[in-house]
């Protein structure tokens, strides 16, 4: 006889909160694309002329692209994940012949160009000082129990010397915060972490980044749909204004690599948006350079590269856990995603 799962203490069962959340979500999905269309047509309100250049203060138009398939790239997204395999089962009934419950992850983040210098002759080029932040919050499907929350933020200098090349130097930080299940006392928890003996893993890296549009040289906007990129990350133990870099779990594993390719196809009518497809491969020295694969595809709107837009798509991921507390564990999932590049 299958027993019903226990209810959370002090929380009576009710469908009203879920119904309200669904209504708010549908309203947001309905009005956000219209906001996107009109916002991309409006000029910046913070442009300050500086000789032959313009200075934009607090801009959402970026010189460096946001990788479409980067599973930890800065964005505002909800990912509903159908877990196919996980080194940690989170007490799911997979060991009793059933499946995983899956996960719902909210990637709550945004990017801001604090200061952006662009030549008046070509606003697509320039130099910017960027700030980004994202808080991935991981929940189990079904009971929505929070099993982890990370903090990701960066401070960077980005530049685009030509329309086909973008460069970026980033001070990138990822920290880990456990969810509401802890491995001590009488709590039965799936988390195999002992806070009394081990420090939480913290990634606090310097990253060199480059993105190239190889088909730009054809001088045909309809054919300029491909972008390739590569990142090289490393760290030095120590402390600076963005935190301590001395609390990493493995001082020998200090390198990480990332690369990928992405295609954006825009419909001829610019109000119809376009389609996208992308692949991302990363590898960390902490994980013996085992490859992590992320493949995405879907619909985007409006037709604005590196700016504010809505994305609806699917993702396949196979690699190390995206919850930083389990960086040494593997997972594989297929996800439905709804998100915004901000």
C-alpha cells in the first residue's frame, strides 16, 4: 500500500497559491513581449556626449553576448527539469524501480552595463564596465522543497573593437548555500556534506572570454547567424574586494575551460522574432576535465542580439551537477525553459 507523502508542518494544503502564481505567470508572459518590442525602439535616456563618443550609464544593451547554452550564464529563467540520471537521488523512488521526481530551478539574474562608451559613428562598438548577478535556486519537483541555492556574480570589462569580435575580462564568483535540508541532528537528508569538517566549494575565478561571428565577413545580415566563443578561467588564492579565494576545496584544480557555438535565425518580419540553437561544452580541472554538455534550442523574441529578449525552448544537459554544492557529482536531464535575457 502506497502511503501519501507527509504534509509540511503547519502548512495546510491549498491550491490557491498555485493558482495565483499561474495567473501571474500567464499575465507576465502576455505583456512582456510587447514591452520588449517597444523598449528596443527607445533611445537610451542616459547618453552623455564625450567628444566623438557617447557614455551610457546603466544600460541593458551589452557589448559581450550572453551565451545561449551556458547552463550558468546570467539570465532570468525557469527550468523544469526531467531528470534522467543523478548521482544523488534526493530520496526519490528511483531505487525502488520508479523514476526521479525531477527539479525546478529558478535562475534569477540580470546583467547591467554600468558604464558603456561607444563611438557616435558606430554605437555597436565600444568599451563597457559590466556587473552581473544570478541566484540559482534548486527545488524538487512535486513538493518544491528547496535543496540548494547558489550565488553567482561578476565584475567585468568588456569590449567590441569590431562588429565580428567581442572580448571580456571577468572577475567571476560562485558561492554555495545549502537548502532547508541539513545533515545533522535528527534530519534525514540526502546531502552528504558535513559543515563541521568541510568548507563549501567556492569558485572565484578570473575569466578571459572571446566571441567571434565568422560569417560577418559575408556582409549579408541574413547569413550572419553563427557565433563561436571560448573561455579560459583560472584563480589565484587570496582575498580581494569580491571575496576570499582561499576557501576552495582543491588548490590543485584551478583551471576551467568553456567553448561553444550558437545559431540565431531571424524571420524576415522583425516582429515575429526568430529561432535559436546552441551547444556549450565546459570542463573543470576539479573534475579531471570531464566534459559537460549543454544543448538548447527554441524561440526568441525580439530580434535583438545581446539585449533584452524573451526565450522559450528545450535543453539537454549531461555533466557535473549545476548545484555547486555537488560539483563533484553528475546529472543528466531534459528541461523545458522559459526565460528572459536581461
